[in-house]
């Protein structure tokens, strides 16, 4: 197990933030976790540490949202997302994480800013589209595999549909349960897991569970209008963070 106290000073808040965001709002702030943990361990170790914890969060989320997801959107996005995981696994170590973050950041900035500047809350819901869902699903799979940053691309497709807030989070939960489980074999094949990583994950599991349960409880008290404002605000904040990381790298 990692014994450095500075690691836990970074990891505990990072995992709590990820869990609260994932459980209550679809995971918009999850992108802060890898950079926070990468302050004290390598980015590859940070990604490896997070994956089992994400799978634990997903299992908790499935218990809550298993009957509350949009099947059409899921069926559109999931095949592309799994293909994206395969592509991301092959590109792991070759594709620049900084470039991925920069591109994602700029897209998220434009997407979030457009919502607030043009009164997106008053726009009609966008129609579902299989091709668009498959495209954003594939991008989500690639970026999730490389940097656990699959949330923003998935949001690009799902948020404009204006689903019921619980169905939105439920769809994200089911989608990323499949995505994260499919990432386990490539991570094992890449040799990212070892005894130290796995024991540290076990030590951090209660933190992941607490964050997820807190997020689920917050989800229940936030009304629909505020929920979507928070989600788009998280996308905008994510865009700022990703763009900064991409430029700084």
C-alpha cells in the first residue's frame, strides 16, 4: 500500500469529488481526480488506482439507477463507447494525454458557454440521433481509457436531450459501468495493476463509496432546472480545467 501521507491528502478529496459528482450529476467533475492524484504519483498509476474505485462507484450507482436510464440513448452510445475503449487501449502510451485534454477542453468550453450565453435552458430538447450518439460514445470511450475523461463527450450528446434528471444520471451510470468494466482487461494487459495499487484501492474504497452515496442523496434534493444548470456549469468548469492542463502540458 502507498504510505506517503501526501498521496492521501490529494487522493481522498479527489475521490470524494469524483464520487459526489458521479453519483449526483453524472460525473462532470471527475476529470479533476487524475490530475490531483498525479501530483504525487505518475499519471499511469493515478489512472490505475482510479479504475477499480470507479467500478465500485458504478456498482453502487447501478443499485440506485438500474431502472432509470434512457434505453435508446444507451443503445446508440454503448457500441461506439466500447469501440472507443479498444482504440484508446491501442493508443495508450502513444496518444498525447495533453493533446486529448486540450481538444476536449476547448469543445467543452464552447459547449458550456453556448448554453449560458444563448439561454440554453429555454431551448427545446434536441431529438435523439443514433449517428450522433455513436460518435460521442466513441470519443467518450477513447478519452475515458486514456485519462478517465469520458464524461464531457458523453455530456455533449446527452445534456441537449433534456432527459429527466434521474434518467440522465442513470444513463451515464449504466454507460460508464460498461465502459469501466471493459477497461479492466486492457489495463491488466498493459501491466498497470500491481499489489501496491490494488491494496491502496482497497484502503480508499470506503472514500469512493461515501462520495457516491453523498452524490446520490444530493441528486434527490436538487430540482430539474438547477440540476441542468449545475451540469452545464460542471461542463464549463471541466472545459477550463482540461484546456489549462492541455496548455500547461
